[in-house]
C-alpha cells in the first residue's frame, strides 16, 4: 500500500503539483506504527486528479475529495482547502481551495495536521503537531471551542484519540470539551454509534468510556449506562459502572456486538437493585437489561442483526453460568446457538470484572469444545421428522404448532428419549393424533 501511495505522489509531483501524505498516516508513521490507510493531500484540483488517474471516483468532489484505486488499494486524494462556516455543526457551509498551510489550520488535532512528502522524505508541520507527538499531548488546532463547534463529533473523537494514542489533553482542550459537552446531544445517532463502536474496539476502551462519564458525555448519550455509577455491586465494594468498565477492559479482540453486549449486560441492575441482609440482589436484571439494550440499539440505528445479537447475549449472560446444572439436551441446544462462542467471551469478561476469576467459564468452554469435537450438537444430527412430515402425519395446517412440535421432538432426541424415526412417529401419534 505505501509503495503505491508513494507512486501516486510521485505522479502528481511530476505533473507539477505538490502531493503529501496527510492525517493519521503521518501521525502513525511518526509514532513508528503501520498506518491502516494513507490519505493524500495535494494542490491539484479534483478534475485534474480525475484526469491523471483512470480509476477515480468523485466521492466528495465538492469538498475536493477524489477516491483513486491503484494496484488493489484505495486512496482518498484531497485538494488543499479551507472551510467557511459550519451552521449544522458537522459540514462546512463553503469550501475554498487553498494551500497546505491553510489546510493544516482547518484540521481537528495538531497531531493529525502534519504533512509528509514521501519523495523528499520531509515533514511539514505548521501547527506544532510534531512537538505534541513527542510530548504525547492531544490538542485542537487553533481555538478548541471553534474546532468543536465546527463538528460536535470532535468531542467524542478527542476522547477516543486521547486514549487510543495514550496521550493527555492539554488544558485548553480539556476545558473546551467540558464546557461544550452538551453539544453531543446534537450529533446524529449513527455517528454516535460509529464513534462509540471505534472506542469499544480499541484496547483502551474502558479509559475512553470513563472519560465520557467524567466529561458528562455519557449522561447525555447513554444515560442508561451512566446511572450505573449510582448502583452498588452485590457486596457494595464498587459500583456496577466500575464493574462494567472492568469487564470491557478484559475483552480480547472482541467483535463489535460482543463488545456492545458487554457494555450493556448489567443495564437492568439500576432498577432491580434490592438490598437484603447478605448483599444486594438484582432479580431478573438480565431481562430488563435486554429490553434497555434493544431500546438503545433502536435509538442508535443499529442493524437488525446487530440488535438481535446484542440482545441475545445480554439476555443469556446469566443463563450461561447455569450450564453445569442443565440436562444434556438443554446444554446441547444452548451450545448449538450461533452466538454461544461470543457469549463465552462476554461471560469471561464479566467474571474477570467481578472477582478476577474465570474458572467456571473455562470449564464451560471446555465442555462446549468437547461437545463440538465429538459432534454432539444438534447441528450435526438430522431431524427425525421434518415439518412437512409432521404436517402430513397429523393432517394439520402449517403454522406455529408445527414449530412447537419440532422443538419438543428435537429436545427429546437429545435427551435420548427418542432414538429414531420410528420412535419419533410413535411419540407423535401418542400425543397429538386424535
């Protein structure tokens, strides 16, 4: 990828234009990390870029951005620009093509506003970004309040970048985030979801969400989670919010839905908390947690699949610990669920976040893998009777009843009470044939 990006810059420069690596790629390169993508900035106008590169796509031409495809890689090439006005708190009202110095000054953070010429191997820093990288400081370019009001999402981005890079805020940046934090209420739900998702997939996710709480952001965007800071855990040693932060910190490279489910798994404890002599109890909190998780997923415009998966994981995180007490048939059906391995990851994080031990989780995980290797799960075994066969044998119309009978037959099959097609028919006639 980098080699191709260098050749793109070389081609632009040979045609008389400036062309630099820009943004996060430069920041990561300076920090000794491999960038996941490389953006290119140039003084060539969009129409010139389109003429120079055959595989080009005008994804944001009015903002000076052209997507170029070369050697199987995609690069955003943007013309140096300055912005005028942001009346909607997101997009500039007008864009003016300019030079690299003015382009750097309209960017969000100083560490994202450095350019690198890969041909001359030279950095161009007009806003003190290199100094901030060396000192591990995250600072807005120019006046921080102005930067935030240009795009309110920058509040969340600042929190995410500060923790992803393991930097600290400079004093003015922190003060501006605190004074402007209520503006996050104006961010589109999809953008909130995507920014929180990026936080959750980062190893320092717990630090980011603690910052969101401390700056008042969480109370506005995820009040269901924020109020857990008022809820004691079972023995009153810490809050449920602190337990949740510990739990998400123990996740190891989770997929997105598992990370969200871990964040949501105890949401219902605020309303179900009941003090008894021995400790605090939270009866059926998993069911309320599931309801709240679905509510948030709808609010943040999650896909139907993600909503379903997150809700299932939240609802079943307590049931998971009952696996050793389940009958063989119940256990095999539970193990057979599409999301069970993700539930293991949630349960491990939950357990480690509670008492630091995941012995039970490991035992259940071994049981699950043994059942899988020995092909004991339902997915490895055909049904004794299909829905059509049940319908024909009982002479009943298709509908919910067929599904209920199939489910019962399946359960009896894996409990050993029904062993073949003949015994399945015998059971069917005994219980349903008039």
